[in-house]
C-alpha cells in the first residue's frame, strides 16, 4: 500500500511539473482583408492595408514591409491580443509601373511568427 501511495505521489508531482512548462507554439492569427492579391492601382491612388492580428498571449512586434519603400515595425499596442491595422500607403508619384509585394508579419512573445503577402500592380 505504501508503494502504491508513493507511486501515485510521484505521478501527481510529475504531472504538476509537466503542466507548468507548457510552451507557446502557436503563431498569431493574421488576416489581410485589403488589398487582395492582384489588385491594381495607379500612382495617384492610396493603397488601403487593412486587417487584424490576434494571439492568445500577445503580439510583440508587427512589421509591414514592401518594395514600395515601406518598412515599419510597431511594438506598442492598446491590446496585444487583438491588433487591428488600417494603414494608407501613399505612392511616390515616380513609382514605376510594375508588380509590388506588401508583407505583414506578426510575432508573439515566444517568437512564433505569421506572415501574409499581397502582390499589387501599379499602372
């Protein structure tokens, strides 16, 4: 009976230790609702970059990069578990007609990252 009690106690202690070491292996959810892939703009247009990043623990960095000359990193949020974004991208009037990529990356405290890219055409 004593051995059974010791075995049960060891199992309970091991279970308690294991449950306290849960790791965050889940990347933030990231959604870009605008622009859509393949949208076309002119150099006089403003490109709306709209979407949301969510994470149970919290987003710690949010980055927007583009070969349109955009490179922004944001690290302060009202609510890091729910990060809506609405950025207006104003084009340089000398932007060459071509396809361009806009990439958004959300990274959480554990280093898990999600990335979404949209390709837009400038005429």
